[in-house]
């Protein structure tokens, strides 16, 4: 740590812990043997997705709201958020009888917009990015006399998020590594300040989406491009916090950038291996372990599953994509002579080989098919990649010459 004065201290986090005690869930810290087997580390998961609004954001929001004056409470609060901070502010504002307005980007997932409204907040959809939403929120705050509740660049918010680290180290004192997602830096800052004060030797690793390397750029002096559609929209932040940057710079041992494929794999792993819901940002820590397994192998790692507000259709899409990557779902085309009963025989043969047919298309009008020929496009589910290869090899040996169809619908060359 440098000698620079940081925005919060361990005492601030401990004071915040007294505020949140009994008001937000003390979430469980659960051993994750299946994730440990996948990563080669001993993994423990802090399930912040079990909070009433589905994310850790409740902690910082509650601490901030309880520090308002009576006049500020009467006038009300305003926040900008892609979803989780919005829900947290709305939820606890209603509990405390404080009027709340939330400005959200227009592309915010519908589940987060509706959940925020359900907590009684006035929702204003504005702008394509959080930056544009923030500008609108500040304008409304000025026009209507509202208190702006920043999602990360606020000492009260950071201290509230830091209570997660206190609980993690209380539950598993011999952790040697924490892996924490970084968006604007509020979660990382609060947790790092608390964790490093309690255990200076702790390795605290930050994680950003590859498409939004804001802190990486600021700290490394690099100029990687920022922007684009990411599954981890909760950490898709273009501008680092002025209060959080010095903390991340001082206390992060490393910032790992993760590709979208790793984030998708992590979301799927939480669903299939840990049996729990994780949004993209919530799964970023596990994604870093998948991206850099050698960095964590043999270590005792604490992960923060910081949010579980993922749209059901998106989760379904991610899980299917992972099945395709694992070659447990495969598409292929058979082109052969058009004979009565052909489709039934192919279907029966696939059943004998243990494949489950998900989709089939029977075509005679393609110009690359002989006039007396037929093409059959099939999508099947198999046990694993080896099973897939065995099925295709059997069909090839039986003269059906299957050709793989890739993810874009193009025929792969033999």
C-alpha cells in the first residue's frame, strides 16, 4: 500500500457493518468442490445473489441512505444504474420512507427495470450508457433538489460494500486470495481496504470485462478500446471513480481482463455446477479463474457471486452456447439420394447411437443438391465431444457423409 490517504478505512467498514447488521442478509460463504475441481484451487463462494434484490448493492445503498439528514430524506434521492444499484436504492428507500428516482440506460435488461419499479421507485430511461444516465440524473437532482446516490464513488457506499470482506474472512479466515469484479470500483475498494487491513498478505485480484478495461487502462497507462455489448453489463463502466481509483491502484495485486467466452462459461458453471444464478458481472471472478488457472492453482480462493439478476432467456441462451462449445449439441447436413423412408431410417439410427434429435429440416430445393437428391439438416444432443465424433464417424462409415454446420449456419468443409 502506498502512503496516499484513501477515501475509507477499516474503521469505516466496521461502522458500516453495524448499520447493515440485521437489515441485509448475512449471506452464506459456501465451499464449492465442483468449481474447485474445474479450477484446481480450493474455492469458496460468497452468495450475494441471495440478497432480497439479488445483489451486494444493498449494503452500500443502505449505509448511504441511513446517513441522510431529515431534510434530505424528505426531498428524496436519485441514482443512476444499469440495474442492481437501482433496485437496492429503491428497495431500501421504500423501507425508510424516502422517495426514490432511478435513471437507467435505455438498454437495461427488462427484468431489472421492472424489479426497480416494483420497489416503488420512479424510473427514468435515458441514454445509451451509464455516463449519459449519470448526466441526466445529476440534472434532475439539481432541478428537483434530490440527493444523488452514486453507485460506487462515495465513501458510505464503498464502506457498505466492504462489509462483504469482513464476513468472508470471519467465515474462512485462512483464505489467501480474493477475486473481486471491478466496474466503477466501489465493491473492490471497500473489500480491499477491509481485507488488506485485517490480513495484509492477502492477494486481492480485480477482474474487468475485456471490453471495458477502464481501471486497467488507468493504472497500466494503456489505451485498450472501451465499449461494446458484454454479458457483464453490471461492470461495463467506461469512467473510473475518482475515489476508487487510488484504492484499486494501491491494493489490487493484479487486474485480470476476461473475454466474453470466459464470462459465459462462468455463468453456466454457476448454474450447472454450483446450482445457483449468476449474472455476467457476478460470474466475473470465476471467469478470471477459468482464463488464468495457473494464477490460482493450489490456492484458497474466495469468490464474490455479487449478483444473480440475469434474464431467464439470456441464461438459457448462454447454457445452450456452452453445450455447443462442449460439442454436446451439434448440427450437421446429410446429402444423399431421395428414397422413401430415408428420414425415418436416419432418425432411428441416431436413436440407436444414443443421440437426441433437437431439430430437423428436410430439403429438396437447394441448388447444390442433385435433382434426385435430398438434404437433411439435423441438430442433435450428445453425451460429450467424444460421443459426437463417434456418431459422425459411424454415419460416415455407413455412407451418409455428414458435414458439420458451424455456429453461423455455414457448412464446414470435410
